[in-house]
C-alpha cells in the first residue's frame, strides 16, 4: 500500500512539473511572437527617419539582427559606399547604431561591422522629445505674454516693443502695423504640447 501511494505521488508530481514547464514554454513562445521586430517598430522607424531620412531607415533595416560592413550594406542597397558611410556616421553620431572595428590581416585596413541599437535609439528620441517639449513650452509662454502686431502682407509678426520702435510700421515693407490675433497659434501649441506629453508618458 505504501509503495503504491509513493509511486502515485511521483507520477502526480511529474505531471505537475511537465504541465508547468509546458505553460512556461507557451508563455515564452507567445511573448516572442508578439514582440515587434525593430524593422516593424513604428517608433523606431520615426526615430531613424528623423535622424537620417527615409534612406537612413532603409540602411538601418539591413543591420537588424546582424552585424554588417558598410561595403555589404552598399551592395545590398545598390548604393555608393561613400553615401552609405555618411548615413551610418549620421546614425552613429545620434547613438542609433554602433560599430566594431577589426583589422584585416591581409590588407592591414580596418573593417567596420555595424549594428543597430534600438534601445539607445529610443533613449535618444526620448531625450529629444523632452528638449522639444521644453522649446514648445517656452514658445507658448512667449505667445501668451506678448502683444504682437503685423502688416497683413505675409511678413513676420513683431512684438509691441519692436512695433513701437518702428512707429508701428512694418520693418520689412513699411506698411501700417495692426494688432495680431495669435489665439490660433496658442491653441496649436497647446495641442502639440499635450500630444508630446502623452507620448512621453507612453514611451
């Protein structure tokens, strides 16, 4: 009787371990399937296109999941090596990609192996978003606290102080200056700031 109970416990325990292992494997598999590849990540795409344009994004896609030399990138993209190198250095200066330098034993020249750094790219983007947010908030404060005038001919608006210095005549065309309603500018800035704050919270 004791042997049967002991045996039964072992089998039961084994089944529990097996089921638990399968459950963990299933969760890991599901997580891998739902995780976005860097090349499909819309945030990363926005970062890359802002830093180096659409071509920069296409070049960076070649570096996903592997280290690639600039010569190999040029061959795959059908682009000049010099142009590829310029794009890669732009991306590097903005901390979006990194490289590993290896000396070629035959030629003695250094070969650069490039790879994309998605997390560093997001960090760069977040820092720039905060800088942009600060600039927008400063401009909003200026728009709210300043009385502006303009001529209505497409020339830039001027502050009350500058308008008074020019006897309320446009510094560019000489036309009479009138009060400028900047309420639409204030509303647009408020929307941009709110949107940027939301994106910072979500990132």
